[in-house]
């Protein structure tokens, strides 16, 4: 829904929905590509990993449910609400997930989220994906500000954010619930020109 503003939108409405979701190249010969039906088993298996479950309380339970998520992801793109990508090698092997969500075209703001499979951790996969998605969103699409949030206990995610040029802006007290209770959340952001 558009608002009546005295300023033009930072990102023109219809810019993204008028074209297919792109495949984005990233460092380390990685690709960010839309999710495909064949990815459902690996996506579901990610939510069997203790570390992914530790930080994500929304979890699919079946491949059928994963496919429903994928359908919702494709609808998000068409309605300009968000974009969801598999982080994959050029041979198609999925290593993780990255998303740009909560599009606010008027203010030019969106949020980033990600996870990486255990076999890909510690190799810069998440950092490469976040950097590639951020460059595309800020420089090509015209977003002004991207932000991400993570539990203050999630030191790996904090390192990814920092290495990807997201400055720590503060701590949001008791801002999210996890399986073990409420967590304080770090807020990081990157703006065009950082």
C-alpha cells in the first residue's frame, strides 16, 4: 500500500515485480538464486541442525510445508514484499539461505536474514552472500538502508554482519523469543555510501 508522501519513493514501485527474481553472483563462485522445488529436501534438513534451530523458531516440519514456503517466497517477490534466495555453488549444491524482507520502498529500507548449512560454516559463505545481496540492493535497486538483527548470543552472526559492512547500532532488550526464552537482539545496519 502506498502512502501519500511529500517525497517520492526511494525505490520505484513495480521495479522488482515487473521482472523475474534475479540470480546474483557472489564471491567464492557462489550464486544467490530463487528456491526450486528440488531444493525442498536440503531446506528441510537445515532445520534438523541444532544451530539453525537455536536461532530460528519458525521451522517447517515436512517437505510439503517447505514447498508452501517456497510458493510464499515467490509470491513475496511478485507483491514486492521480499526476496528469498538459495546460496548455492555453480553446480547447484545448496549451502545456505538469504533473504531480503519487509520492503519499504517509500523509505528505501529492508531487512536481511540468513543461515548456512553446517558443512559450509567457517568458510565465509554467509559473508559472501550478505555482501553480494547488499551491494545489489543498495547500488542497483536503490535501497538506502539495510538492517539485520540477531541474538546477542549469536557471535557467528555478529561476525558475519560486521565483516559484511553492517555497523552495530545497538542492543534491543528482550526483543525476540527463542526456544530457551527471551533474547536481547543486536541491530546492525548498512546504508548506501558506507
